[in-house]
């Protein structure tokens, strides 16, 4: 698990660091992925980065089991993607700032299908406006963030929320669709997921 990486003792790092270097080198040899120093990448994570869909993983990031990332995506420093997170950058991309925590099962998709009634969904045009998530954001388990959204720095997205509109800095949002339910600068709500 990614959080165990930080608790490794010196004798454990002696084998773990070369193991991680091999995993990251194999990924970078197959895909357009750049890794910063001190990154943990689960061996069963899938980072897909064909031309023009690069992925940048910042220093100190932790990427857990069964994570799926399809570029273009840029992860800032010390971003944590817990198991089964799914991020697709569409054409416009997804940017996560520094110190972002993304809980298990979160879905972040920077594209959307049209829904005109004159043709099937499979024949609809696809748009991509991109998603930006500021520094020090916590996204609770099984939340979803839709295309075109910006989440301000220091915000919290509650477990299971579906974010369809911009979130101001420091806001706590929850619900479907998500709405502001608090402010981190005031007394925070109980655990959000």
C-alpha cells in the first residue's frame, strides 16, 4: 500500500527502491510518463499516455493499486491516489495541485458526451474543457468530478459527492449534485470519507 512506503526502514528500502525504479522505468518505456523523485507506483496501476496525452507525476506522489490514469494529466507534489481511482484527461487535461488527497473509488473525467435526442449516444460529439484541482484538496471516497470543473485550493469534496460546478477555495461540498455545506476555516464537519 502506498502509505506503507513512507514507513519503510533502511534495510527494507535497500530492495524496495530498486524495485520501484524498475516499475517506473517499465511504465516510462511504454508510455509518455515522467516521474519525479520519491514516487510510489503500485505495480498494478495503469498509466496510459499516448502522444499528446502525457502524464507527469510530481515528487513524492503515491499511486495505489488498480489506479487508472489516462493523460493528459499532471500530478503536483505529494499527491496521493488511493486504490481504484480513475482519472481521464480527455483532450483538455486534468491538473492536480500539490498535497491533493484522492480517496478510493474517485472518478475524475475531463470529457463528456453530447445528449441530443436526434442520434444515439455513441454518435454524439465529445467535448473536453479540462479539470483543475488546487493545492491541499481532499476528495472523499467514491466522489465524482465532471468536465469543466475547477476545485479551489484547500477545499474538501465529501464522500459520494458529484461535483458539476466550480468549488471555491476552502469550501466543503457534498451531495448530488454537490453544493457547499461548510468552510474549512470554520469548525470542520465530522469525517468526510
